């Protein structure tokens, strides 16, 4: 890891804390979504993500895999992505945005 990579996990965690605090949990489904998301969270871990066209990028896994999907943070883009698990590692499927929204999209 480079010196600039060391601060990224703290930045990711701060983004997630802000997102959870701002999320409207007035409905039962929303509360359940946030609770499930929080349960799936993990310490951000560097991972190589596969993109269409054979491109790979170093990103940060922020949720545990549920066996099919996990949420990744793309530092160069500044947003989260839903990735499908594959035999070659996480594969970006084009679902991007906030972490809870990506998590809740499946």
C-alpha cells in the first residue's frame, strides 16, 4: 500500500457513517435494509475488481460477500459499486452510487 492508500479505509468508513446517519429509516423495510447492510459491513479491504473489457482496478471491499454479491468502493471514481462474485474475483456489474443503494439493489 502506498501512503495515500493508508487513509482510504478511514475515508470509506466516514462516508458510510454519514450515509447511514442520513438514511430515512422511517419505514420498516428501510430499517431492515440498513440493519442488514450494517451486519454485512467489514473493515475495508483492498481487492482487485474486474471491469468489462478486461480492465482491472484496485478497489476496496466494504461488505462481506453473500455468496453472489458484495459492495466495493472505487476510490478513483468516488462511489460504490455492486459486484458479482466470479471465478476471477469481483466483477463490476454497473450498479453504482451510494453504498446502501448498491447493497439494497439485490
